[in-house]
């Protein structure tokens, strides 16, 4: 398996058979730029653009679901695996409406996957696991298994108590892609604004990796967006994660957008 970190929270996985999968692919912030400005880091496309068989999205915020990028990346018979549609209307679902509309506009095949449900597609075994969205919107994390490697991708979840269950039910995680920017947000559809982070900070993320019995943690969800007071991340998120990893005994590998992840040697069965 080859894994490449894309922009913000995005990753691309290519199995030894050549099949490809993307998670939280992002190439354009779209309407979000009116609130947070242009991206501060590159948002590279997947190498397998046009032939990706599966696209997973942790949730339908616009910085995690980019319909145009998904349409360009997916093969003609490719599909999007996603969490359930949010209940409510108006401001209750305002943060999701653009991505929901875009998925339909681009004619993308969608499959809703419930927590703990597993989907098998070619070499990939994909399981949706619990996550906690900072704005109360539907979100899952994804565990992907292929070629003897088990990875977890946690979108922009907050800290929660299901980490032990994930490791217990699915096994220890070889590589965990965990959000680290600890962002505090002040957005028009979620008022009054909370002074608390809406996503894990570096210490929480490395702690989650520890609970998952992770062999390597890769920080994601940082660097691309920083526009306080609308959306402000903690100082040096990746560097702070490395420091906490040294303290807690968790290997933290910082990977720049577009670069490949150095995978640990597969653990013995």
C-alpha cells in the first residue's frame, strides 16, 4: 500500500493491486473563501485522478467534501461513501447544504454508511466508526484495511470516548491520520460562538493515537486555514504534536501536502 497526504485533511491510498481510494479530498475551498480567505498551503490532486474507485468523506463540510474534485477524481463507476444526511433546515444545515447540492449536481453515486458498518470494495475493507463533530453535524471516521495495513482517518473530530472500542473491535491501528489544529471558530450559522475548540488539538490527537494503539500518527487538518477570529488554529500544530508524541511515546510523522507516508513494517498476525 502507498499512502499520500493531500491538502488539509485529504489522503490518497493506492493498494498493491493499483486500486485507489481518497478520503476528504479537497482542491478548492469554494464559498468558504469569503469567510477564511484562500488556502494557505497547496491542495494537490490525487495521482489516480479519473480512476479512483472509492471516495470517502468524513462529513459534508465544504473543507472535507469538494464535489468538483470528487467528480474529477472518480472513475465512471466510482462512488462516494458518506455519513447520513443531517436533519433540520435553514441555519441548522447551512454548513452542509453546499456540499449536498454539489454531490447531486455532479451526479455522483452516493452510499450512506452507518457507524460500525463495513463496506468491501476490491482490495479495500472500509468501516465507518464513531466521531464527534464540533458543530453537531453528522460525522464518521474511517478505518481502511488493505495489504495487511490498517489505517484510521478521523476528519476533524473532537475528542471522544470510542477510541478504545475502535481498537478493540477492529484491531490496533498501523497509521492514524488525526486532526491537530485545535481550531476555535466563529461562524454565522453557529451562534453564539463557542470559545472552545471544535476539533482536537495536538495533545488530544496524540492521546487518541495512544488509545488506538497506533504505530504511527500523521497530523492532518492544519495549515491550510487560519483566519482568526473566524477560524483560528493553535500555534505550530504539527510541531506541538511531535513534542507530545515524544512525551507520550507515540511516533508522530509530519508529512507535507503531496508527500508520501513512510509506512511501518506490517505487524505480525
